[in-house]
C-alpha cells in the first residue's frame, strides 16, 4: 500500500482557511465532495467528528490526522491541508496544528485501510525533516512528491 493511490493534486490545499477543528474538517471534506469521492458531506463530517470525540487526532508536532470509515465515502482517499495561521485542535501537546491529513474510507471496506494509512503517515511524520519539507514546500506538486514517498515497507 502507498498513498499515491489515495491522494491527488485536487485533494491538497496549501491555504487552509479554518481556525478550528470542525471547520477545518468541513473544508477538507469539501475537497472530497468536489472530487466526487463522498456522497454526503454532512454524513461524512458527522462520522469524522464522532471519531474525534473519542480522542483527539491532534498528535502533536503541529499535525492532526482525523479519519473515519463512513457510508458516505465512495472510494478511500487522503486529503492534505496546510494552514498559515494554525488551527485550534485540542492536540496532545496543546498546540495548534498547521498540517491536517484527513483520511476517508468506505464503511463497507473489510480491512482497516484507514489504520494502515494512519500508520504509514505516522511513521514518516515522526521525522522533523519530513515535516519540515511539507511545511517548506511552495507548490501542491512538491507536496504530492513528498507524500508519494510514503509507502509500505519504508
């Protein structure tokens, strides 16, 4: 498994406008809807927020990885958003986040693909150099190239 099959230029924003968790998730879910990857943005949003209520997905280092399996998801996808101002997320380290990875997986999917993607991302995001490359990137294409290095077996 690798992220190349789950993310595209249309699922990346370098100028996330939201300043709070719920609005950020809605903004990123809007990209999923625009790409035809979800059937109902509100239903998907509720599934993500229900998961978020269990425990925060703000993992620290300025990163949040909200995720959900949802009946509203047609095809698994990862959406990436970067914020210039920071998003209040109730992160484990108490700091705002500037990078959000939204993972969407169909509810009917038998295997826990969202957990595999979460694990792959987490293994890369622990490295300061990787996070800094994402923060320093100037274009969506650069972000895509960096994220395309997130592959299984790495």
